[in-house]
C-alpha cells in the first residue's frame, strides 16, 4: 500500500510540475517554421487531453496485405485510424526505391501527404545502414550484413562507426552524402500549397542498447551527441526548419542512464523511450521510467512519448494513461514474407506436439490479441485516435 501511495504522489507531483512548466514552451529550432511551431503547440495541448495511439506502417501494410491506399489494420479493428502514423526510412541513404522493409519511398510520400491533410501526426524513424559493412562486397541481408544491426565487430575503443562519420572520419564524406539524400527527400514532403509538412523525426534511436552501430557500447557518449548535433545542424542548414526532433533510448532505469549521450536542449523537442514487454516486472520498470522521463521532459520543456512498445497490455494502458505523454506507438504489422501464412495447429497436430511446445502454444493462444487490446484502448477516453484529434489545432 505504501508503494502505491508513493507512486500516486509522484504522479501528482509530475503532473503539477508539467502544468507549471507548460508556460512559454517552443521548438528547439530558433528558426522553426510556423507549421513546426503549430505542431509543437498542438502536441503539448494533446498531452493535456490524452495519449494518442500510434502505429508504425499503419498506412503501408498490415498482417495480410501490402500497400492499399485507405487500408489500415487499426481502422479495421476499431473503426478509426491511429492519431500518429509511423514511417521508416532505412536504406533511403543508399538511393534505392524501397526501404529495408520493402516499402516504397514514393508511396510513403503519398501517405505522409494524405495523413497530414487529415490532420494526423507523423513520426519518422531511420535504421541507417552500417557505414563500414554496407560498403563491403557480398550479399546484403535484412537485419544482417550491412544493416544497422550488424555491430559485433564494433566498439567505442576499436572499430567505431560513429567516429568514422563525424568530421575528420574515414566515412564522413559518404555520411554527409546520405544526409543530403535525406534532406532532398524531406524537401519533397509538401502540402498542396507547397509548404513543408511538419513531423517528428526520431533518428539514432534506442541509444541505451548496443544493437545498433550508434549504441552505447559502440561509441562514446560525446560521439553520439556529436552525431546528433551534426545531423540536426546539417538538416537545418538545408532549410529544413519544419522538423521536431525526438531523443530516444531503449529501456533505462535512471535519469542519468537516460541522458547518456544527450546532445543538448537546443537540438531536442521530445524525450522518448522504447520498451517492449509485459508482466509484473515490466510494469514496475516502465512505470518508473515513464515517471522520471516525463518529469525530465517537463523540466526541460520538452514533449514526451512512449515511442515504441508492445504488446499494449491492459496494465500498460493503465500506466501510460496517467502520464503526460504525447503518444504510444506499436510496431508494424509485417505481412508474411514469401507467401507464408500461419495456420493454427489441428487437434492432431496438438496431440503430436512435445508437451513443452503444446503448453507454450496453449499459453500463447490464451493471450489477448492486439485487436482486442486496441478495442479496450478505444473505449478509454484518455486514448486518442485520428477522429479525436482532427479538430484540435
């Protein structure tokens, strides 16, 4: 009971601090466009109203379909689109037509423009390829050779990919050409009047982990901060003042751990964390992390998001609903590769399964499905979908 009282007190303190700090907030970019300023103010207003539901690639694919304009697994589950649509730009830097998830960049542009016209919120991630191994000859593989995840040979004091792309590094010129390609792509995102569309950009995400080439053991914290500053300065110098930047970590257990590699308030508009999991231990840890990250966001006058998670359990919904956070985003529903579809086992299949496999399947089959959890979220007035935010400017 004591822990519950303390947690409630902390939540009330955080909410009070947030309300007090909400005076005079503005984007970090001193040259932010009117549209970026409006998006920032709108997200701040929406944080007071509730938490938007977001879904990665919601407009691009589903569990059983590829790009079909108008389709959305969220809409088919609850009758409405998510308030936040996520898009991934990994491998745009290589000059191809499709992302690492085989999604067309031209079709992403179409849906960015459409969703912005619906007054939805757009967030962008970028699993940029490994600056070293992406140049090596041989077959490239999703999440493998040449990808952002190929990191086993990297370390802060050894082969350091982040150091290599900073000014003076062996891969700096190549990396700058990647940023130039990204800048040109972002310049193509304009509304019917030719105005640059504002959005939230979350590059170099989950820095507290070590599974990307910019991860915490793959580079020194100051190098990571320098990577951020160089990227933001480059895009701003190309006239892109329509972007809100989201600083992001994977699971963290203290404010100090969260801020390792933080590039500075003048480069960041949103603080965010990614945390996948469920169960009692997950609930305790994510509750604590949301408490101190939302408190930090209020102190720094920054927005906040739980920018990747899954599954959206009832417990997680209750935890996040009490927080001043802009949105929660679940990851993409990837269509089956190679035409493979999962078929539930027959009674005969179950009878022939090893006991451990059968028990695991039976436990999985009893878990709430994403669609059912989403329907519970839709019933909660603290959670906002597209129709809930369309009239809020």
